[in-house]
């Protein structure tokens, strides 16, 4: 294989992402991140199942608790926080309302919108899970020192934003290739 052949097989081109002219380290890191993501999804599913919910419903409940403040959180804000569509969040939160875990009230500032809050039942479910959740989260992030955590928080936020832009780019490039 010639150097030109190797370059055409590279999955990245930025020098910061290449080691010794190859993308092997990048690919290994990417697969580690994919495996990490799969493990987080599995844990989320188990948290949800423990509460009698799906993994995404668990995430919605936790995010509502985090964002609700005194007046609740709107569907649009909740959807943006999680990177989900508002119609999907509406569908799933309706299920949580029927289960008595989430309460829905008209937004006093905009009567066309609703605010979501946890009910007492929702708070009790999360309190029941919390001791196990702490132990599991501590195990997941056990390798991190305080400065690692600070760095990871910044990097995760930056990577989320760049990945969201990359999805748009992928849609453009991959769709335009098919239509050619």
C-alpha cells in the first residue's frame, strides 16, 4: 500500500487527531467512546426499569427535576437540553403524566405552552433510586480526579456542540452524494 492509498483511507485529516500519520489511535478512542456510550445507555435502561420506566423516560424525569425550578420547565427547553425533538418529548411526557410521575400546568407567561414538574410520586421514585444511582455513577467515573472531571465537563459540552454540527454536515454530504 502506498502512502497515497493510506491517506485516502484515513477517517480524519486534522494533524491533532493523527498519530504517526495514521488514524489508528483516533479509531481506537472512537470505539472506546462508542462502548462507553453503550454502557451509559445500558445503565440508563436499568435505572428506568427499576422505576418501571423506559431509559428515555427516566432521563426525562431526571431532567425535569434538574430544570424545573419553582415554575416548571417547558417542553421546548427540555427537548433542547436533551437534544430531542419537542414532539417526541411531548409524547413521552404525556405517558409520564398518565403514570402520575410528572405534572403538566399551563405556562402563565404563554397560555399556549405547558410547564412540567415532578409530582410527589416522581420525587419519591428518584429518592428510592438515589443510593444505588450514587454507587453506580461513582463506579462509572471512578478513574477521574477532580481536574479530570472539570476537563471532561468542558470537553463533553464542546464535543456535544461539534457533534450536533457534524450531524448536519453528514446529512448534507451523505444526502448530496446519493442524489448525484
